[in-house]
């Protein structure tokens, strides 16, 4: 029997965290959960601790000292998941933008041969609900820009709803992943592809959060725009060969 984990990074998600944890634990495929919590001032960690008492071993939490960014939260989660021996490691936001019901489809894509399955908004048209038009445009044209610069076909390059096969993460040298926000998602996908892994896009519908607020900022968009240019000229095989 394979073991699968979903990593959920949180910063001020008290309105969403309990419902999303309960939803994941009810899926027909069993997923363990790792919350990577950055000392949210709203007390998200306290809610998780209460649920741990109630629900037991399938819910773990890594607590960090403060808001250190999404990229490093995921990397801390990946290291933990690999150490614990998980075969498949997923990423999902806490705010229900990613529908937990889609997790089994991402997992199945990996079971059927993908090394990295990406929940994609742009496989056909734009499957985004309730996002402000400005964000849809930044995301859609941002992905088009990235495709052009990096010369790749993946339609949703900034997607953060994914399932990695264990060996894909094992091959990536996390110390050499430089970007932290949307750029992190792009860098991970590009690195996996350059290392020869098979990426599959699984269509999903992305819905804007109903509760809580976004933590993304203009700085994160700038980081991605510049970071992509650097990635274009990076020798991926060389910088990520240490763990192979
Ligand atoms: N641990 C941690 N989680 C974060 C951080 N920034 C954002 N998140 C979480 O990452 C997910 C996506 O962030 P969100 O603000 O919804 O971004 P958006 O969907 O692009 O607007 C949510 O679960 C957030 O709580 C951070 O610095 N640290
Ligand atoms: Mg969100």
C-alpha cells in the first residue's frame, strides 16, 4: 500500500483550516496531512492542535517562528515528507481555492505514470471562479510569458495544486531552489522537467477564497518576472545533480 501526504501551508487561516482538514480526511483515498504553520497571529496553530487531539496520527504540523514565505514552507514540508517515507507528496492551499475532492485525481495521474501532476486552470480556456479580473490576467498572461521565455508547453506554470512522485522530489536539490512565491512554483516545475521527469496537467476549477485574505504581494510577482529570466540561463542538470 502506498502512502500519500498533502502539505498545507498556513498563515492566518483560522476561518478555513478546520473545514479543509476534515474534508481531506473524508476522501475515499487516504491522505495524511502536514500543516506548515508560520506562527499565524490569528491562532491557526491552536485550532490544528485541538484537531490533532481529536483526530490522532494522520494530522501533523510543523511550526515555524514567523512568516517565512510559501516556498520555504513547502521545502520544509517536502523534507519532512521524504523523511517519513511518503510515496506521493501533494501541495494544496488552505483556502478552498483548490478543491480537496480533486486530490485523488492528482494522485491517480501519478499512479498512472506522471512524475509530477499539476492541477491546471488553463488546460482548456480559463477555469477560474470569482477571481478579480486583474488577477486572472496576471496569472494567465504570466503563464504565457513563462512558456515563451522557458520554451515549454505547460499551460498553468504558477499552479500550486500538485502531486509529486517521491523520486521527483528526491532528485531536486532544495538548497538550489531560489524563488519563494509564484516563482517557486515555476522553478519547481521547470527543474523537474529539465531533470527529465514527466509532467501531466490535470484540469481543475480554481475558486477564489471565500474566507480570510490573500497573502500575495506585488513583490512576489516581480520576483517571478526576474527569476524566470535567471532560470532561462541556469544549468539545471548541474545545479541539481548532487542528490541524484
Ligand atoms: N506557512 C506559510 N503559508 C503561507 C505563507 N504565505 C501564504 N501562505 C499560505 O499559502 C496558501 C496560498 O496563499 P494565498 O494567500 O491564498 O495566495 P493566493 O491564493 O495566491 O491569493 C494559503 O494556504 C496561505 O495560508 C507563508 O509565508 N507561510
Ligand atoms: Mg488563495
